[in-house]
């Protein structure tokens, strides 16, 4: 193996966390680097919609932990989206 950065294995949890982080970054809740980017609520909504679609398409095929993860992530993101939209 090379000295490159560690890449986690492709798991359902990693996919959910990746989309959640993308939505949070687009809402301006997380930042990478020193400069704060302006929130992009359309892109945040798109990431939330992607996560919603995955939840719908995998309904009945997830473990209890996976189901809780995606439902809790969506609940939190939707609440934060409403807050971010109201402060716009």
C-alpha cells in the first residue's frame, strides 16, 4: 500500500455520512479551509433529496442500525435546512 491518505471501505454508513456532510457544508454549517463559503441551499436540498431517495429505495432492506442512521440523519438535516432557510 502507498503512503496515500486512508480511504475508508465503501459502506452504507459511509455513504449516508458523506451525503450528510455534503448537505451540512452546502448549508454553511461546516467549512473546509479558512474561508467560509456562502450557503448554497439548492445544493443542500439536492443532497437531502438524494438521501431521501436512498431511504425510499432501501426501505425494508436495511438493518435496524442503518434504518436509524438514515432516518436520524434526514430528520436532523431537514431541521437544519429549515433553520438555514429562515436565516437567509
